[in-house]
C-alpha cells in the first residue's frame, strides 16, 4: 500500500473512531482535528475534497470503502437513535447521517453507489407489551462477550450487513427478557423462528453473549435429543463464545478437550488474550464439554455455587451480579440428564430465586412440547416437557427462549397452561439470510412461465430437482444416476478449486441417502450402495461414457446459466481428468459410505465434520435429520415418508448455504411413494410446506406493526394464522391445538382467496344460480389486460363487468360454504367497508383461456365461459385457485400497485373500487363430462372467486385483524382426527 494510502486510511479510522460511541459529526472538522495528531503528511488528506477524489477511483472492496461500509452500516441499522427520528435502513436515515457529517452532494452520490443503503427487512416481532430495559446506555462498560463474538464474525468474513442484522435480531430477543437486576422476578417465554439450517445457532449465540453481558449468570442450552447434535452445539459455543482461556482455565494446550480438533490448533477458537476476569471482565465456566453431557458434580456441587462479593444482598443485585462468573451448560433433552440437573440445582446454597437464568431450547418443537391431554384424569406431562416445567418452577428468574424452523407445535400449546412453554411474551421471525438456499429455491411457486416454456434458467425445479420414479423396489436407476452426479459434482469442485477458488476451498463434499429410519433398512441399503459404487467403473470407458451423457444433458447446461461466475468446463473432456481424483477422494480408503444411525455394528466411519475433511456418501435417518448440519451437502436422494409438515421440513438437510456450488446441488425426490393406503408425491409435499411456511411468515409480517404503540396481535392469537395446504400433511403432531378464533380480517389492497367451497350438489347449484346473473352481465367479448413487472409481463384475456358494492355484498351474504368460518372474517370486513362507503363498486374479471377447448355453457343464454381444473386438498378446501398472471392487474385496479403503462388496465382504475376474479371450477371427477359435451349440471360446478378490496379501504386505527378468545377445552383450531 502506498504511504499516502496508509496515511489516509489511518486518518479516516481515527476520525470515525471518535464518532462511534456517539453520533455522526462534521467530517471535515473531525479530519482536521485528527490530522493534528497524525502529523504533516495527514494534513494533505484532511479534507472532504481529498476523500471525494479518492472515492472516484475506488472499488467496493478497497480498504477505505470497507472502513466506511462498517461505520455507515452501524448508523443505518441503529434503532431509535437520539440523533435522528428516521427509520433504520432507509434512504431517509442515510440522508440524516450525511447531513450530520456535512457531506456535499457529490460525496453522498459516490458513497451511496459504493455502499448502497441496506433495505432488507429485519426480524418480524409479535410481542406482548414489555418494559424496555436493554438499551445501549444500560450496557455501557459491561459488554464483553458480545463485542468479542462480533469481532470473531467479522474476522470469519461475515459481511457488515449480516453482522448488523444479527445484532438487531438478537436485540429484539434480549430486550424482551426480564431485567436480570430487577427485584421482582418475572419469567419471559418466547420463540424464535428461523429457516432450516439458516443460522439460528448464530442468533442464539448472540443472544447468550448479550444476556451474560447484561447479567444472566446461568445459561442452560437444551441441545436436541441426540449426542451428535448436543456435541455440535457445545463445540460451536465453545469456539465462538466461551473462548480458549475459559476452556483451558490455566491448563496446558494439550490438555484441552479440543486438542485433537484441527480448528483448535489452527487458532480458530475465539481468544480473549487472557482470562476475562483478569482483564476486567468475567469468566464463563463450562458445566459440560464436547464429549460429556451434564453429570452430577462432586464435593457438594461446588461448581454450581455462585460467589457473592456482598453476602448481605441477593445475587441479582448489580454489586454481586456483575462480579460473578457465568455458568454455561449444553444439555441433551434426556429425562435422566435433566433429572440429574434438577436434583443438583436443589442442593446448592445460593437461593435459586436469586439466580438470573436463561434457558435456550434448540429445536424447541422436538420433545419439549407436551402431548398429553392434561384434562384427562391422572394425566401427566410428557417426560421432557415435565422436566422443563420443573426447571421453570424452581428457577423463578428463568427466561425461556425456544428456537425452531418449524414453529407450529409451539404456537399450538395451550396459552392458559402457565407451567408450559407457550411463547406468551414474544415470537420473533428471523429474516431469510442472504445466500441461503431454502425450500423456495427448489420450487417454482406462482411462476407465470408456462410449464412447456420452463428451462434450466427460469425453473428452479428443472435446475435442481430430479424425480425418483421406480418400476419396483429393485430398480436402482435413479440411485445410480444420483451416485454419478455426486462424482461429477466432486470433479467440478476440484476443477473450480484449480480455476479460481483455491486449494481445499471445498473442505467437504457429501451425498445424503435418506429412505427410512430403520437400522435394518440402512444395513440393506449399505450393501446395495456399496455394490453400485464398486460396479460403477468411474475410470473405465463405460463409466466415462455414462458420465459424459449426464454432464452434457444435466450438469453443464445448468451450470452455464446458474454458475454465478464460477468456472465451468467447456466440455466433458476438460473435466474428465478430475473424475479419477474425485472418485479417489470419495472412496480411496475403500470406505466411500458412512452410515450414521447409532447402530455401532454397521457404522463404517464417523461423520465428524469438525475433525476432518469428508468427501463421502452418508446413509442415515433420524441422526442426520433434525438440527445436525451435513456439511458440503450437494446431492440428496430422499424417499422418507411422514405425515406431518414439521417432521418433513426438518428432513430437508439440503437447505443451507452453498457458497461456490449452488448450481451443482441436486435433489432426487420420490414422486410415487407409498404411505399406508395412499401414494404420495414428496415434491408436492415440500411445495405445500413451503406455502404453509410463507403464508405464516407473511401473516406475522402483516400483524407485527403496532397501533398507537400497542401490539394488534399477541402470541396467544397466532394459531388461526397457521394454514395447511395438503390434507394428509398436518402442520405438526401435538394432540391438542388451542387458541383464539379469528373474527374479522381486513385486507385492503391484498389478494384474498377463499377455498372452503361446498361439495354437495344442492349447495353448488344454489351458489351457481347466485352468480349466473353476474356472468350473464359480463361483456360479450374478452378484453386483453397486462401488467408489466421488471422481470416479466403478465398478460391475459378476461370478460368484464361492474357490480355495485351493495349488490355484491348481498350475493356474498347468500353464498353457502363448506366451512363457513373460513370466509366469515372476510365477510365481516366487506360489510364494514360497504357500510362506510370505502368501496363503491367492484370490477368483475372472468379470465378466458386464449387457446384450447376448456369451455362450459352456463346461464340461461347458453354462453360459453372458460373453466378451470382445480383439486380439493383438505376436506372441502381447495389448494391454490388463482393463476399468478391474473394477480398484478387486479392489484393495480384496486390501487395496490402503481401503473405499469397498460392503457386498458388503467381504464378500470378508480378510487374506492375493488376487483373480483371469477373461476368456474370443474373438479377432476367431472372433467370427462364437460370435455365431451361442453355442458355440465350446475350442481357440479364450483364458482370460485378471489377478491382485492380497494387499497384505500383501511380502518382508522390501522388494525387488520380482530380476535375473540375461545376456551381451550371447547375447541381446537385444526381437527386432528386422521382421515
């Protein structure tokens, strides 16, 4: 680096350092002030003009830009700062920062171009009211472990925005815990919802760091039900939070329980540069280690005793609390282990009522939730739930925070059961992290691209998903292809390492085969896969011929359009020389396969990603499902069946971060799997889960906004927001689901789609007769509508009409429903906006197919109308009814989207106008009849509709939902009877 660059960088570091603890200040004055200390060389760079000139030739990765990125990001993310009333992560906040810095317009433009304003949404919070106590001012001078953890993340290469996101999201949790120094004891219970394998551990590590800094002195992490997962969580916390000095506590390096861990010898464990207590901080004492779960402690369990510098005052008094060491234990959800812990806690001399405790429950919907009906005589809680309740009972200052990617079991816990773990105080939904590959990335949800036009470039399914359709159980065609693509992608990784990414960039490369939880089946599968592997002949002529075809028809075309700039061979011949090295890397030790299921007789190797580089095929079940991270997972062969969404979602080990090989990921899924008496499509199942999850998150997002500073939805009112898209795939598997009943749902400017239509012939005939005059009043010829988004134009033809708000409301009030309660909250809203004049009329759109013969004669005039084929998914409920290309136009007419320039659509836009889109549905069992004659009994037609209320039809208070409470003993939101 030239000398002047070093001088300039040092000068700006000093100037910004002087602002970090306070507010942005005039940059020119700050540079001039710091230049006095830096010497004559610095004075030449102590001006905004010099800074501006340097920015003209800067790149986004230059050190000076990175320095400013870090500081600007912190100011962008600061919530409710004293120096500005602007919202965080907005253009207005950035402008306020620039104003305080006194920057010229040109400097602002340059900085915004190099460092764009981060506008990704933050964590969504559904919360009861709480008393704010956790503020930057309250923590001044006490933070030790959070700054150390933050520093570690930056050193690991986390982008500044990701660190700021974590900082903000963990604040949302910690501020809702009880103040550990309060005299009055309070137990806060909350739930944090992330995505499968998306960084939940990073969040709770941040929460623990901030909680111990604030004064929590006993941290109990419930680390899953398996030793594998508990050990993985312990290591992560030891490495990134506890640190080397707290682990060693004066012992020699070789005595560490991580002495055989490569990360320990490479210096990747956090270092505090000394024992924290000797440097003005406080120590964390580990009560568990990587290899040892909680065990009864000897000598009167001295290790659990808390030291009190002022014996006359309680431990939670700041005079004691901030001098005491914290205790950390990572405990398996096991009845024996938890019984041992409860017993030891009851023995210590420190009054349990004085100890601020934080309980983190990882995978909180597994084992922790009570599934016993406590209304029955002599009923007892299930084992783990009972022990957690016991811990909460003996530790009145304990805070409980559950973490999961599948929250439905937790939100269906009875909120009236004070001893249970219902998240009564808060639910935090974490944002989807940048670079994360989740369930949406394997599906084409609401794609407007016709099926026949989908390609590797525009279809996630075509790019990443491969079907398993077998002739019989002996058919290994799909499994052989999955093994072949695993070898090809291994060769691609070696090729990329040699062409830009560097040696050993890919530490791990794995394939997961998951068909069953049966160890006997794993033994049989091990034999089959072993035989396939050794007969594959990857270095033979026939092997190369097979791989060449797969490369040219699958791997190459996908990587060419989805490679994100990574190296792709021009031909198979260029890749061929890496095939042998890849096969040796996988099976050179004669053990290409690792079985991980707890059956010691057939475990052929240990899947310990922390200790060694693993390029292997993994066969497993439960141990490799929930919570455990399969590193480097590139190819998955999945046929496991289950009938609840939470379990199925947790099996999705193929979700996660895939840096450098996202385009190589392949998912082989069973499309015709037998479960009981029915055949199921696992791809369809995962798509349904995706819709359930996104609907739930969108509902949380909508209701998170407070009204006059008060929450409009509390955690106790969440269950009605849980949806289910497949009849056989329940959201979760608790025996009871309690809560509140939705009375009114206000949805201005939103597409709403009732799905609970009747199935009886008289009811369908009745509804069709109500809609017939509307259909007959529509235009004689269709109109072409379009709405242009940035990426695509949605275009369709529709018959049109207009109906008054009073006439439509009269019609809707007369309709019959399969489940009346489903439409009732919408009807209540439509009555309210009609009576108040917030909607004057409704445009009726009846989409018509551009081609084909899907026409049916309806009404007294025998007019042909396009019909749509849809299927009921759960009892009377249909799945998605809409065609995605119809949505944009409807939202525009209702004022929810800006104009996209289509004059036809704009003709229909008017204030206080809503839109109704009609879909005459012919169900599969009647399809042949209508195709043959073009006619059908009106008792066999479902006139389905969607509506968009005017975007202006909002309530004065901004509230969007109204609930009434139902007694938990009287009703359940979702019927749990099996079909």
